[in-house]
């Protein structure tokens, strides 16, 4: 499972394009029995699926719900349960922060906390990026830590990254995010002495942030999760003999790609611009990872119609994406998700995600592209950690095993 034997890898062969539609899969809506993908009009994806190999990728063990970082690492062919990392590391790397050994990073949310200390909105009304930057600057000016300092990296909407810098810090700390509204943030605690030191520092940061932000109507507090430091991990070039690039708008996804050695390209601001970047850089890389966020955002909001619209909007650009492959016999296109985010669930789920693999070596099945449709595909349900091996085989980048 995971990486093919290194002696079988070839430096020549086709290009591989992976489009991850974040939060792709769903569950049937009780009112009409259809999933978001079944309710959406997806003519281009359906046509592509009908001439491709299809199936479902099991991101983690069948009963485990993947976070975004583990979901992508699994698609990239790594076992996220064997890598000591967290969301904060990925956010820092995705924000072009060169996280050094001993520094601890955490993913942050600005949130709304009421006078009783209860979280009323985990995302502070999804403020514009400029507001997030203003709040980060405010905290930087007014919060101080004893025997340590910190850096705040503004992200999209309510998101930011906290990096704590000091001596003897550990990263084995629980999240304070309760994951639901109406409850107080959890107290921080470390699992070892070094992590206890960090827990005390972030507790001080949290309490000072509450005081500093007390007059803010929505961004009145902070939630922190995914504490992590830099691990030692094999690169894409070492693992697959691929020159790889990421074209993703959100920092976290650039971060997880940078973690495995992908080069980060300027993505623009939309999927058409991302595809145009891949076209311009086509001769410089063997593997392109593109990411689009909108289906996941709608899933977390519980907005069935919005997720349907997001899927339909992506479908309009599939011909442009297919055109990247041109007439190259060995080129491969993969479209899937990093996890399911059903709108009736409002969170990630453990369900396998639908997948299309298009190449000249696939066995087409006339199945529509949705959760139940791809169950009839030739790939069946398989471990996402085997996806890169399949991609390399279809791209003609693996030698024969044995005589």
C-alpha cells in the first residue's frame, strides 16, 4: 500500500493531473432522497465518467472521519496515521512561513464568544480577509508572552495561523475548539513536560486575546487546533520520481503539498485561473495538484442548494481541465475529494469519496458521477493510499515487476 517499489519508478511517461473537489461526497437528503451530486446537473463530469475508470476512494479506515490534512496525505499516497503532524503545520507552510525546528504552529479561528464564555459562532460570521488581517494586527500589538514570542499569519475569512517561538516547546496539546456552538472552549493541556510549557503559553495567548477582542461584535475570541511541529517526510520526487506542483487558493492545501515537496505556484483566484496556470507550467512539471474549496464550504453550512450550485459551477470548467491532457497517450486525469461533507451532517464524514480516473489505459464503465453511480465502476472501493500507484501505472511510469 502507498508507494510502489522504488526500483520500478521511471522518470519518463505521462503527466498526471489531480483535481480535489473538497468535501465532494454527500448523503441523501431526507426530503427527496438524493445526494447533492445526484441532484446536480453535471453533464461534463458524467460524460467524463462514462469514458473513464470510476470507483470510490476510502480515505482512511472505513470507520475513521478524515480531516483535510490527513485526507490529502492519503490521496498523495502517505499514511497519515504514521506521520506526526497537525493542521497548524500545514497552514504555516501554506502561508509561506518557513517553520523551523522547535517552533509550534496551530490553526486558528476567530470566533464569537458571549459574556458567559460560550462559543456562539465558531467562524465569527466568516469575515472578509481584510477584517481577519485587522484582528491579527490588533492581537500582535496588544498580546505578549513570557519567555516566548509569536507570529500571526492571516488567512481566508476567519482563519489564521499562530506560530509560537521559544525554547523547549512541545506540540502535543489538545484543541480548545469545542466543534459545536453553545459550549465553552476546552482548556489547554500538554501530554508531556515540553507540551505543558506550550499549553501554558497558548492559554495566556487565549486569555489575553479574549480581553483584547472583548469589544469586537463577532471576532471576540479565538479557537486553536492542530498543534504541530515540522516532521521528517519523504518528498514526492523521492517517493514517485515526479516533479510536482500545487495550484491551490487556500493556504492549508498549499501547506500539505509543500510538506511532501511540491512546488507552490501562484493559483490566481478561481478554478479557471488555476487551470490556466497549469497550462502555462505544463512543460515544467510531471504532476499537478489542483484544489477547489466551494463544495466543502457549502457542506459545512448545511446548504444543500449551495453545494449543488458549487458542483455545477465546477462542472462547467471540466472541458478546460480535460484539454490540459491534449493527445498525450500516457496523460492521466483524476477527479475526487479529500473527504465527504454531507450537508445534512454539516461536518466531514467517513464515507468513501467518488473518483474518476481518465487515461488511455482505463476500462470505461457507463456510470454517472455520483456516490451510487460510481459503485458500478471498475475500480470498486479501494484505499486512497493506492491512488498514486494507480496513477503512475496508467501514466506508464512503472516498470514491470519481476521477469
